[in-house]
C-alpha cells in the first residue's frame, strides 16, 4: 500500500450509508456552469434522495456571477427538473436538499477568494466539531486547472493527502505534452491518490458491467481471445451536433473528445486481463497493460487505419439541420473532424491479429453506443449451402446506451419440416431484470470520490499512454488538412471512407436497430469468407 499510486481502500461496499461517510465539504469551481447544472447538482440531489450523502455535508458552489442564493437555487432546481434521471424534483425534498448549497461569488484567479474559502472551511469545521473532508471539483475550462491548483496550494487548504481530494474534468490536456505538464503540476502539489481524473463513461452502469460480465462468469472468458473472436467493433454515435460548445469543440474534434478517453477506456475493459482483485490499482494496472499493447500508428499507416469526417447539412429525425461549418461560432472553413473511424490492434498474446474498429461522431443517424464482438465461423460447415447462405456470424452485442443490455446472436433451426437456419437472440435487458433505475454516471463517480475509491478514475500514466496512442493521428491530420470537408450528410453513418476502412478487412459495420436486427443490406459474412 505504499505504492505511489495507492488510491483508496478495497473497493466495496460501495454506496455507504450516511453514517459511514465522513463529514464532507464539496467545493465546486464552476459552480454556476453548465456541467454543474446539467450533471453535478442533479446527481447530488439524487444521491440525497437515495440517502447516499454524508450526514454532515456542504456544497460550496463557487463562481463569478453576481447572483443571490435564492436565484442560484431556483436556477438549479429548474436544472434538476430538466436533467435529473428522476424527472421533476420533489418540492419538499428539494427544499431539504438546497440547505446544503451555499453559493460563493468569487474570482478563482484572485488570492482573496481562497482566503474567503479558508475561513468558510474553518467556520464549518468549528460548527461540526470535526475536520471535514474537502473535495475540490474543478468544473472549469481546462486552462484554469493549473491556476486553481496553484491557488489551492498557496492558500494551504488542500494539502492533507488523507482528507483532501481534487476532481479534474476532461479534457485532461490538449495533447501528450500538455497532459504531461498538467500531471507534473498536479503531482507537484498533490499526491496521486488525491487526484480524481474524470472519464464519466467509467461511471456508466453498462460500462462497469463489462468487468462483472467478463470476470464474474466462467462461461465467456474461455472464448475471449484471438482463437474465437474475429473482430470487435465499438460504435459511439450521437445525433446531436456541436450544440453550444463551439469554442471547446473547434479545438478538440472527435478523436480528442471521444476516442482519447471514453473509447480507449472501453477497449481497456474489453481487452484487459483479469485483475487479482478490485483494488483501484489492480484494475488500473491491467488497463494500462492494454494501452501499452495497443499498436501505435506510424506516420505512414495513419491513413490505412484512420478516417475523419465532418458533417454537412442533412436531416435528423425529420428536421433539417445545419452543416458543422454553418453552426454558431464555428469557423466557416473549419477543419475540425466531427467523425472518426479507426482500426486498432492490441499486440499481445490474447489479441494478436484481432482488429478493433471504432467509430464515433456527431450528427450521425442515431444516438447509440454499443460494442459488438464478432466470433469466428464454425470450423466445418455441415449444413447445405442454401441454408448456409443465411448463416450470420455469432455476435455478442453489448449495448451501453440508450438501450442497456447484452444480446447473444446465434443460429437456431427454424421450426418446420426442413432444416433451415435462422439467427435468433438471447437478450439480457436491464429493464427486464432490475426494477430500480440505474444511477447516473456522475452519481456513481461523486459517491466514489466521497468514499476515496479511485477505481473508476484515470491515473496519470493511463492518461499519458492514451494520448501517446492518438498523437500520431492528430499530428498527421494536422499537417495534412482534409481536402473534402464536409464529407458526410447529417443523419448518415459517416463518410464512405469509414465503410472502406472496414471493408478493406472484409467486414462491415454492424448497425443495430431495436430489436437487434442484422443490417439486411450487409453482405453475408458466410459468403465473404467462403
Ligand atoms: C463528452 C463529450 O465527454 O461525452 C461530448 O465531450 C459527448 O461531446 C458526451 O456528447 C457524451 O456523453 P454521454 O454520456 O451523453 O454519452
């Protein structure tokens, strides 16, 4: 436990009851921002309703705007009504919950603000007669993180490595170098065990379930390797456009926004070896091994393995939508990619030669995230060829959202006098199996920070390794501007080059609608491989 990365007690039991959680002061920098309104306050409100906040708890929402406590509460009550997974807030419960919130108008670049916080902390500690845990949530634009860290350090209010934690939102850096610098700054001030780098995908129920599914079942693990799996696909698509995030997204693009973090983490969970236990570092070490083993692109092969796209105007759910370059505050000649499709390989014993295709983008046909594991064909085909034409490969489809479940797609004999094969599904749906609503990712993550459990957070070495995987793509793309942007209509599945990328290996993208439906236009795999 003296490892510099040691980051918390044995994970479990999670969701401790009120009495077990330490008295806690949660300070949110960016307390009046979008993330706080859409995610953090609704998540905290739901934790309150479910009884998972500490008995002694305070939220200090720090922001610059001159706003009264009443107005702040009202705005965030409306935020809960709009964004909470439970729908509209219960007025009585909200009244109780809002007692926890204090709005602190302060400029985070000014020393005085930190003195102000210091005296608030000491008042609260006096009132509670205990030295409370302090969590500093940095829900601010990335260029303020260093500033905040330095101020916290100077004010001496976050230096207790047992009791003080900081939470850093993504993006963590803009490239490998800036991520390394930021790690250096933060680790110069805090110990690694105090730093909680958020990747909210890791808090999603279905993403956490990947570990349970793989390591709590004996059935699948023997098949989980290059001997049985032919290819893996990850689709994380959204039908929304850039929304009101032009300033951030223009600098980011799809690879930085979704692949460097969320999608590489999904690959880790699919590809990792079983950890010896569920301690944060046991899990994170195994994930890091996957990142180490991911084949790095060379300058020459970026174009064989990576496709970029930008959305043009088109139709989404019957509504006409603008091209990316026509959106508010977007450069009319923007070269930012809003779509990316990549092919990865994991160079290790388990995965050698198994391609992992990922695609993600804005303004695609649907908002959906799923992982498809395609198994190899049977080694010997005994069914007559007419029947075989209908054979689809065995698939396992792990739906992350909005559907939540796992489907196994396999062949069965169709009822009747003759032997006809028909693919069928075995389906596990969360909604059929569990009656309780899954918590939002931010509920899980906030609860974990309060518990001091860093398993679902990014360690510095993971962040740096993830950046180093995608840097060659970003560099090659930056020095070779795309010639044909925009190159896919809104409402499609991306540019034709993404189809070509996967077709090059003899595959096609699995696109599912509800109920799981093999794309009828896709060429039969049996045909391709015969
Ligand atoms: C964020 C990205 O990290 O994830 C957004 O910055 C994206 O661009 C979002 O829309 C998707 O998250 P979720 O939870 O809605 O799938």
